C-alpha cells in the first residue's frame, strides 16, 4: 500500500461526520409523513450519483470478474437487506432494545478479521476498540420506563440478531474484497443491490395512508440520504486502506457521537447519563484509534 498510512483515517472521519449528520436528521421526513419504506427507495436512488462519479474518475473501469461481482453483491445484499429487515423489526419490537443489539455488529467484524484476515493492532488500538464497543449500545439505550417484551425469543429479537450478523459480515467482506477489487466497483455493486431491493420496499408501503410528497417529504429525504450514500462510499475507501478491526468500531462509535453532538447543539435535545457516558467513551476510543500506529503490511 503506497498511500499514506493515515488515508484510512481521513475517509473514516468523513464517513463518521456524514453519517453523524444523517443520523441527526434522518427521522425528519418520517415525522413529516413520508414513510420509512419510501425513504429506503430514496436512499437507493441517492447511491447512484456518487457511484457514477467515482467510476468516471477511474475511466469507467468497472471490474466484472466473477470474484468482484460475487463479493460486491454479497456486500450490497447484506447491507441493503439488513436495512430492509430493520424497517420491519422496529415496527414489531422495541427500538430501545433493537438498536443496542445491532450496534454491536463491529464485534462480528473484529472476530472475523482477527481469525481469518490475521489482522492485529497494538495496545492503544485494542483499548480503543474495546471502548468503542462499550460505547455503541449506550448510544441507543434509553434506560426508560418501557416494558421489555416477555419473551426474548420473539421475532424482533431474531431479526435484530440477523441484522447484527449481516452488517458485521458485510464489513468483513468489504475489507476482504478491497484486496483485489477497487473500491469504486464495490460501491457500484452496493448501489445495484440497493436498487434491486426497492420493489420489496414499495410492496411493504401502505399507500392507503396519507403520504407527504411535498418538499419536506421525498425531497428533504433525498438531501438527507445523500449524506448516507457519500458516507457509505467513504467507508468503502476506509476499509480499502485501513484494518477492518479498527475502522469498524471507529466509524460505528463516531457516527452516533456526531449525532448526539448535533442533537444537543441544534435540536435542543439533552442526553441522559447513558448517552453522556457513550459520548465520553466514543471520544476516547476515536482518539486512541487515531493515534495508534499501523504495522507495515
């Protein structure tokens, strides 16, 4: 790898910022009467412009060998499929339990990278990873008065575990594929799979309800979801240049951190003690991961 050893950090930080802003405002279209399922369709469409832009920059050299296509589609379907399942899971289960579960997906990525890719880091890196993993569920833990379901064996719990595994494995394959497939091709196949699944989102949409198709509906959603798309592209580049076991917890802890800061400063939301602890842990983790030197490949 001839790129600067901190190139991965630049892309990870950009992804963190974009996803942090996206997370703070992504619910606005829903509050305005534009359903989640249609927001998925808008998100899939916003993946197209950045995909075409980066392909143009490399002279439209899309890799079409069997290995690149298969891994690209695996990455895409794991990511988009997980998002589709999430739409359904939050309609039948408690979000305050679902999100802490799926936020632990970096654990899967770290284990797979450690065992199969033989990735290693140093003391500061391991401490940073541990703190990031501790911070993740706290960002979505409310500690409120909601009553948990009587049975953890209910469908929402199974779906949450499936999403956790899907997104954790996706990140692993993203790093694996980057070893022989350019990031631009990987993102293109992610975009394609997102588009392919839009008919399912349309099928799940209740068009009998009143849907807001005004400026603060799909158009606002597009402006917000493009942040998600660009963040996803930067994530692919971060995995191209950095270790999966470091990139994954850094982005997954940093994005909720940005969301919390924006919510506090712009939306007037005061976080509870659990989120304050998560912010502290995430800041410390990001600092340690940024300082940790990388071993030479």
